[in-house]
């Protein structure tokens, strides 16, 4: 044996495993305790499976997280990226659906626009398909992805009238004075809109839509909820939209609901503007849509304009909606012939919605009514819910008790608007002049009886989430109408003492009703709430200034409390807007001038201050505009010092006779 072989034999032998035997990286807990071989299979190893025992992997097989790992932040980042990805997919699908629906390329030349079929005319009798509350977008629409709407609908409702001479400034409504210098234009579409809404999932959209039909729909039922959900909302959420009308309707409804949504700490109350900006991207398609569907979209714009009057031209948009409705004869009962229950009821609802909005804006802005009651033959809607509007439901008698989801509230609002229109025509229209006092008193008594009956017959609801179905809101509507009936008017420029007493009582009743809603967080900012509160406060102070007996009925602390309540409401519901502070400063200054009168003795036997009424009555004033260097130089010799705030008010353009704000309800 050689030395090499002897050395090799002395090396330790390497232990070899038997063929076919494999060892697990780490045996399970049971196999380790029993000191038996474990094949390491997961989730149950062979030995444990053979006896049906619970197999618990060894801790050496479980990855232990490090103490300073970023798992939670990475998961949150992943979730955020997924939501952003879903939002981008939704936008891509929307653009693809718009491209698929393009059938005619939009050409801005006059020849193409005037060609037959190139543009749908508003005078055509286009009505929704039978059995649907909304028209189906079966007809092709003219589209261009690079085109956007730039018409009058998106202009401010109130702008400075630069072409008016100074002597005509007092003929303008107070709304122009309060809103005319609000030059901020929130209608700026940014590329961040989709990113800002990336956190909104399908459930969030559904919640906003449901809140719309619970809170705002009872006031203006412009849509049929089941049809809207099936034809527009569900395709929108499923990213299978085939018409831009669906995008507009869904985003517009979310914008309207978001105006009532209380912002959280992470939000700046701009959510409604984001939805509005997304909706108006398809406004140029809405204008070309079927007349009936276009009316519905315009009315939704007006509902949004209640909260944002400088984003939507309310006068133009409400007038356009009414004229389109008249163009397809919705005001005549003959238009209902041959239609099923769903279609006929939706035709009636949409027309009366257009009537209510147009009537309110005409009265509010001191302009002619869009249509008179004598020209309307279509009946009022039936008090039915949306679920009852189907062919199988018979046209039975109206139910004995109103229901939250039927149109009983809307029918009651229509009846009030008709009374408001008759009062406006009789007392406040621009061409109205004083007539026989006996005839006016008879007319007033008749209107007062109608209003009291209207309030007595107001529907009662239990546990409703809509402000428009609360008893406080019906009280507000009643007091608004009473103020319109008895305050100074063109027919009665100098009311009697009893008329002023009724005005003051209605103003105080309006304060109490608004305060009750505000205390329960049931009233949000709206242009009409601010405007109506302002004019009611002015009327109350006017009554106290004109009538010494009324001042004797109220003490100075009581009047001061009422003024402070007005100021609290202004600043509370204005949500930090400049218009709220402007109203507050005006009322505060007028109120202080009234409070000084309680410290001075009234003349013996004084009933009415007719001299004050002649100065500040319903006549159109043409006070010269003071020079900037000495604002009161030309007026200081005409009025007592206590009336300087009233002089400023009328000189600056707030005329009580040029508007009827109380008919424009929140």
C-alpha cells in the first residue's frame, strides 16, 4: 500500500443520504415535537395529513417583519394608485364612448350649421320614447372632443350694468347691488379635477344621487329616478356610458347635492365645483340633445344656480327651459294624448318645473312673467311616486295621506307660485299704477284667504330629510307671500299702518322659521335664502321707521334681538362669502338708526310718517350720485341724520319697488 492510499484511508468518510430522501428546510411544530421526519408540504405536511392533525408551520418558515418596515404606507400608496388608475380608466372609457358616438363632424362654417339635420332645432317636437321618463340617446349628436360650450348659460346672473346712467341705478334690484361686484368666476376647468375625485368610488356616487332624490327632488322632480338609475347612473358606474348626456346628468346631480354637503377638515368646500366643471364639459352636447332631455338638463343647471348664481345665468337658463317647453306644447293638455302614465306624468312634471323656476326668477328680478296662468291648460301632476309610474299602475284616486317620495310637495309649490304670480301682476308689475283703494283691498283680502288656506292644506311629513318638506319651510313660504302682498308696492306705494303691522309680523315669523332650520343644520347657503332674508329685514325696519305705533308695541331690546338674529343668520348661512358680510353691514347700519328712535319721544298722535314714506316708498328714485370727495354733501340738507343710512341704501341701488324677492324661495 502506497503512502497516498494510506493517507486517503485516514480521511473521515462523508455521510451520504439515502437515495430518494429529502429533508425539509424546517419541520412543522408537530413533527418537531414528535422528532419525526417532515416533508415540509404546505399548507399541511404528509404526516399531519395522514392522521388529520393541524399542521402549524415552523416559525423559521414565517417571514418576520422588521420593526421599522413601511408596510402600512406602502399599502396606502398602492390603494391610492389603484384608485387613480380606476379614475384614469373611467376617463379613457368616457373619451372612447364619445368617439364611438361621433357620427357627424362639427363644422363651424355657417353652411354646415344650416344644412338639414346638422343641428337639432329647438322648435322640433322631440319627446321621450314611450315608456321612459328620459329620452333615450338613440339619435346621433354632433360632437367634437376639442369643442366646449362658451355661451350665455355659464355667465354670471348679476353683473354691473355699465351702460346705465347714474340716475337709473336705484331702479335695479338689490340683487345686482349685493352680487354685481362678485367678479369671481368659479367655472375654471382644471386638469386636476379627475385626480381630486379619484377617491370617489361607486358607493360615494350612489350616496350623492340618493341624497339628491331625498332632499332636492321633492322641490323640483325633473327626473324619474328608476329611469335615471338604469339608463344613466349604472352605465356611468360600470364605465359603459354611450352618451355624454349620462356624464352630464350624473355629475350635475352630484354637484347639486355636494352644495349641501358639510366640508370636512381635509376639504375646502370645492367638491361641488369639481363636479360642476366635469358636467359642463359636455354642455355643448346637451344643447344639441332632444328638446325634452335638454329641458331637464337646463333645470338641473338652475337648481345648481340656486347656490351658485354667478356660475349659471339664472334668468337666461330658466327662460330657455320654459321656451323649449312651450316649443313642444307642454303647456297644453293636448300634448298628453296617446301617452302612457309614465310619459304623460313626466311631461307634466317637467313643464311645471320650468314654470316654477321661470315664475320665481321673473318675480325676483322684476321682469315679465314667461307665461300667464290663463295660457296653461295642462293639468297638475298626480301625487304619485316614481315607482308607481308604470303601465300596470291604474290611474286611481289620490291617496288620503301624502308620502315623502310622491309629488305632493311639488304640487303644493305650484299652487303657491300661481298665487305669487297673480299677486305680482296685481301689485308689483312694472306698469302697475295706484287704482281704486276699495278694489285693491278686496283683492288683498282674497289673496290673504288663499294664502291662509294654502298654509292650512300644506302636507305633513314625518322624519323627512328634505328641507322643502318641513313645516318651517312652508311657514317661510307663507310669510314670503304675505310680505309680497302687504309690503310697499307700485299699486300701494304708501301702505297703511295695519299693512305695515302684517309685514313686521311676517318678517319676525320668517326669522323664527329660518332660525329653527339653522339650529338643526337644515338650511345651507343659497343665494335665495340670503336675498330673501335681506329684503325681509329691510321691510321690517322700514315698517318700524314708518309707523310710530309699531315701535310702541315693541321694546328696544326686542327689536335689537331681532336684528341680531338676522345678522346671525346672514353670517351663519353665507359660509364666509362676501355677500353675507355686505348684507350684515347694511342691516346693522339701518338697525342702529332705528334703535336711536326709541330714545326719542314720538310726536303726539303720530300714526304714520308719510314724509318718510314719500322719500323711501315704492317710487323710482333718481337721487343724484354724490361726489366721491363728499358723499353726503348733496343729500345732507334733504334728510334727517337718522335717515342717512336709508338714503345711502337707495342711492346705491337697492330699490324695494323693483324686486319681489320673497317669491323666490330657497
